[in-house]
């Protein structure tokens, strides 16, 4: 059976490190949502000027996160 890979998205695709039972590698299981403190599941990909936001967010907070 193949070892599950981390499901955390990076700028180059999904992380390819070995995942724990929670679906994240040791590095990414420590990444918490910048708004509520739960497990981050994605990074904000909003681009402005020559930069990208990159804020770690959970699924719920990503729905509400805006750059107006």
C-alpha cells in the first residue's frame, strides 16, 4: 500500500511529503489559520502588485477572506 501524501497545497502543487493520520505532514500540520487558529487547509492566492498574499487559511475563513 502506498504511503499517503500531505494534502496541503504549496505554490508548486500539493506537498509530496509523507502524511500523518490527519492528512498533513509534520511541517504542515503546524500551519494554523491566521484568522481563527484551526488547521490551515490552503494559502490565499490573491495577487497584488508583484506579491501574493499567502495567508494560511482554513476552509471556512477562506470563504470570508477578502482583499477589497
